[in-house]
C-alpha cells in the first residue's frame, strides 16, 4: 500500500488525497510538515530533498515528490485513475496544460491570499501585496471561467485538470474576499461541492 507523507491541511497533499478517493486507491497517510515536523529529518530528506509535502512512497521504497508529478504517476499506474488522465496525446496535453498553469500562474497569487487571511497575524499582513494578488487571481480565474462555458468540468469530463484546482477554488469562494462575478466558475465549484470526496477532503475549515 502506498504511503502519502503530508499533513491533511496542505493544499498539495489535498490534491493527492482527493485523487486517491476518486480513483479508489487505498493508501496510508502519515503526518509530515508544519507542526508535525518530519520533513527536516534525514530519512525524509532522502525521499524528498525539498523537505516539503507531499511525498509518495511505495512498498519497495521508491518515492516521488511534487504533487502534480505524483498525480500524473498515479493516474498512469492506478486502474481507477486511468479515466482521470486521457491517454490520447492531444487530450492528455490539454489536461496537463491546466496542471502546469495551476502551478506556474495561479498558485503564487492564491498562496498570498490564503496566507494573508489564514496564516499571517492581522497586524503583519501586507495589504497592498494582497490586493495585487486578488487582482491577478481574478484575471486568472476569469480565464478558467471562459474555459468552463458550456462544460461541466475543465476539459469536459471530470479529470485531473479539475483535481489540481480543488483546494484553490474552495479557498477562492470560502475566504472573505471580493470576487468578480464569474458564473461558470461558481457553477463548477458547486458541482465539485456535490462530489462526496471533495466535500470531505477539500471543502473543510482552513488552517
């Protein structure tokens, strides 16, 4: 049984846990990161030199880090995951494009917003930086809103392209922030909320 190292309130760990739930992949999760420590220990650093979470460890000791790389691997090796990442080259490329876009473009402003409202004491918050992040995130979510027009999910059928956005779309709608009116994005979020695994793993109190 594979082991997923990482605390349950990490957005990158959440992505992997949500995939496992959707794909029916049995696994063991072990707390690591944040208040749990572990990530700085030599044994963990041997698995993941970045000392971050998540890390996937398989029964033979093989390990993999970087959340979206873990998702790609599990989708390719888990029977229930095959439907979540298309095999046809163009269809797969379209899903993987959103995976890369999420990491490269959406994660920086969404991280700033999340830390401002959840992790940083109010007296220490950088409001100009947060406002800039809100503006940038709004522009990016608008791109996804256009992508979702006429679609139930990001690439039509539910896939890893939806899973990678899970924690961030929940934060976007759950945090006390001003948001542009993006009806396709909101309808998509509501569809995700209706999925039991999303409600259980992603749509939880933020810490």
